[in-house]
């Protein structure tokens, strides 16, 4: 659960797109995800780190690859009206 102000700050359109791609599956690595969304790997990495900081994703490591995965199936923004 995150508050409304935090949600409006961290859930930008581009970060929501990343969350949707991660939810869909088949993400092999951060580099692969960046190619999928046609964005620079460094920018995607920064956005993923923000999502990680706010506990929305986690990473699974496979060799040298970091694979982003959703930490929660549902995120609730409070206050719920």
C-alpha cells in the first residue's frame, strides 16, 4: 500500500509501462526490457531502481543478469475512497 502523493510521484507513465511489461512476463533481463520498451538501458535501470526502492519490484539474479519481477500482484493507493 502506498499513499496517493507517493503514487503520483513514482507511478509515471513510463514506469507503469515497465510494470506492465514485467507483469506480462518473458523479461529476460534489464537490457532485454529496455529493448522491449525501446528506451535507453540506463534510463530503464533508474526507473526500475525507483520501483525497487518503493518495494514494487524485486530482482532475481541469473548469472550476470538481473531479472526484474513484480513483488506484489496488487498495489493499493491510499486513501481508498
